[in-house]
């Protein structure tokens, strides 16, 4: 059974398209690497692991996850000339 067929019977909250799942896993790995780098730096410079306060500081400095890309909608794909031909599609 292909992925689309297996996902048809599930609610949107219980499944995730492959691209979104890949992005979620990549973001998790990037966060872990960022934290691991801070932990290594603390061990190298201070000879100890991060304290709770230092860990919270590291999390506050984390630049954030990669943005989720969204599929273009029919609205966003309309050119001005297409909007003139089909005004009902523009809004």
C-alpha cells in the first residue's frame, strides 16, 4: 500500500507527509547538534557540563527551526491576467 493510500483513512492530526516528517526530523537533529556543541564548549572551557541556567541560555540563543514550507494555493498561483479572467478565484 502506498503512503497516500495509507494516509487517507487517518485524520490530519495523526499523519504527516514525508517532506514534513523529514523537516521535523532535520530540525530535531539541528537542535541536538546546537546543544551538543554548547555542551562540548562548556566541557572544554570550564571542565564541566552546562548548568541548568546555562542550558536555558543556550536554548534561548538557538536561532530556531527551519521554516515549514507550504504548498502554493491556487490563489497564490494566479497571475494578474488570470485574476482578471476569473475574479471569483481571487477571493
